[in-house]
């Protein structure tokens, strides 16, 4: 059973959604809309908020990055080595469907048929129990496999 921990819809330009007990062993699909004034947003998948299998952070113009996707992992509250992707498929004000799949070796993210990111499963997790979405992305639908 999924548990919604926090869903903050009070901010006009941002959102925070935290879900625990996800128990996904294959993948997660998130559909939503990028805010029309978006600076950045982030998806986090893992065991909990301190052990992230994958952190996906599309940055339109944030923290010195312009139209860059920042990927990382976190173990015991410590960030790993950042991976950047300058191919940027997101558009302000547009809908986006992000598909995450994973196995013991890799996380694969598909934003479109043309845009796929592979990232190593540094934690070796075989399932995702935690999902959070922060920033300028309004979640409309989540599908867990």
C-alpha cells in the first residue's frame, strides 16, 4: 500500500510530493506538467530520503546550469559523483511523461523515444520504496510497476 507523506499544493509555482512504501521492482512512470516559469525540478527514487538510487534534476536555469539534466545518487545522506546531460527534452508549460526502469546494475530514464539516460545503480537496490518530486513540476499521474 502506498503512503502519501506530504503533498504541498500551496505554492503556485512548485510542488513537493513524497510517497513511501512504493515497492516497485521494475519501474515507475510519472506524468505531469512543467510549470510555465520553471527553474528546475527533481525526482528522487530510492530506499528513503537519505539513500537514493537515482536523483534526476532537470535545470532550466538553476545553480549555474542552463538547460542541463543533473543526475546523481545518495548513500547515507552523502551525494555521489554528478553526471550531467546537456540534451534537454523538457519545455516550460508542457506535459512530460518520465519513465524510470531499473535493475541491479542500471537505472534507465526515458523522457521521449529519442531521449534516454542510463545511470549506474550505485546502491545495488533491487526495488524502490521511496519517491519524491520537488520543484516546478505538477504531478498528474503516477504508475508503479
